[in-house]
């Protein structure tokens, strides 16, 4: 009861002792509220952990797909470079001059 009075803002108030029935009822109410808040907090934590794991898994999948695409691109560049003896156009090291691709000036 003292804790409840402090929560309500009555710091210096004196509280007379409760009878056994009122104390049991108040204790049961506090225990019930603690359980509800505990379960709610646990649900929030589990949902956060699930979302974090899902985001981490999605990022790993995207990174793996990007690595695969880079490897495939490198392989294609090697195949093209090996068959013609030059690097493919558009890589910045040769090919058609930039800006005059259409021939219109």
C-alpha cells in the first residue's frame, strides 16, 4: 500500500495496516499486473529479435546475390576479353570515345 501511495504522489502519508483480505486482494492484483506487463514485455522483445534476425538474413541474402552477380560479371569479362583480346567497351580503359557515340557532334 505504501508503494501504491508513493506512485500516486503521496510521499509523507501514513497508511494504516490493511486487513488480511484486503492485503491478499491487493497482492493478487499487483501480481496479475506484473504478469501481464512481463508477458507484454517478453512479446515485444521476441518480436524485436525476430525482426532483427529477418533483417540480418535478408541482408546476407542480398550480399550473397551481389557476390554471385559480381563473380558472373567478372567471368563474362574474362570470357569476352579472352575471345577478342581486348577489354569490353564501356569499362573506361578504351573503346569508343565518350560523348561522340552518335557521330552528331
